[in-house]
C-alpha cells in the first residue's frame, strides 16, 4: 500500500513522535510503514509483500519491534488526541482460520502479547488518513 503524499503528511509527524530513536535514522520509513499497512490490509504473510514495498524482513522486523515497545498504542493515542475520526475493522469468522488444537489447547502460564491488538491499531490509523479522490 503505497502511501500518498497527503496520507504520509498526516502520518509522518505522528510516527516520528512515537517511534523509538535509533543511532541511525531509518532510510525508508515511509516505504516500511506502507509495507506494514499493505500486509495488514491484505492479510498476507510477510514474505508475500510485493517487491516495490521493500524487503519483507524489514517490515516484519519493524512491526514486531514496535509492537514490543508499544509504539502502535502510542500512535493510536496520538491520532485520537488530535481528533482523527478512526474507523472500525470487523473480521468475519468464516475467513479466520484457527489451529486444529485451538478449541482445547492448554494455556501457558505466561502469555506473550500478540500482534492482534497492534494490527487493529494499524488498521484504525490507516483508515483515518485522508483519502484522495
């Protein structure tokens, strides 16, 4: 999902305020964010990213790292604080596949946070960006 100039103009200041600071600034932040949004918009696997979205591992690594650091939650909070009207995303249960053992699997003592809430937040932020006519 290539971000338009208008969408990136809205999203960039929020991303810059929320992202973790690194020794080396990201060279392709816009492309990487676009790849993350494309992946979640299409429900595809990371390796299925189109070549023009950049290396799949870069988008996956950024998404996972930012999920663990709470960047996506901060991004959503900032977007809401600025009054952005965020949409909702609904999943139809017929299109969501579950593992065969999902019905009776024992729960682990310490559960890791999944990217589910983060994917929801990314979808909300992407939906709030102005759309070109």
